[in-house]
């Protein structure tokens, strides 16, 4: 009976590792590059725990597809996935920034971004008890067509920005 204990201990440790909530999907970097016409190229870098990594590559969850759906729902415009990897996703968002004219110059206005809305949406999925997402990017960069940049650190809400070019 004594030599079975290590097997049971290993089995219990394995079950605990599988059943305990994972640390989580974390957005580390978001960059929004606004084009002259108001469309945007969006790059999202993230990290996954090993449980999430396995889930993504077995097709259980696809963060790029879910992010695309959320972006389309949020923005009301077409979003195309341009790149996907285990560490990042790229998107093209049509009409991301509204363009107006003032004093003969173009004025770009971006929508406010609220990452906490995405966290709440993730809680509706069956795998929600397994993850604790951190969708407040360590760094968020908003880049306008003239090269002007706004940088935010560890913010779950990015305000609407207005920039004249």
C-alpha cells in the first residue's frame, strides 16, 4: 500500500493543476495605427497559460475570432483578421476613427476603448471558470497618420482621442 501513495499523490497534483483556475490570458500590448482614411491596423499581443495554449490549438477557443466578433459588435464596422499566432493577433478595422475638418485641417477622433467590456463578455463562455483574463494591456499605443502617438500604461479604459493633422 505504501508504494501506491506516490501514484495517488501525482494523480491528485495533476487533477489539482487541471481544475484550479489558471492565471490567465493577458493582453500585454495593443497598437492601433490609424490610416489617412480613418481605417486602423490593430495589433494585439497576449500571453496564454499552458491550459489556454492547449485550448487554443485544439480549437476549443479561438481568441482572434472572438476578438474580431467583439470588435465588430463594439465598433459597428467590418473587422478583418490579418494575422494570428499563439502570441498575437492582427486586425484591420474599417472606419475606426471619425474624420472631420476644422480650419482646413483633418481632425481624427477615435472611439473610447473599454477593455473591461471584453472581460465581462469572456465570463459568459463555458471555460470562464478556468481563466482569469487581464485585458488591461501593459501598453496601449494609438498612432495617428502624421506619426503623433498617445501611450497608455495598464489602463482598462482608453478615452476618445482627438488629433488634428
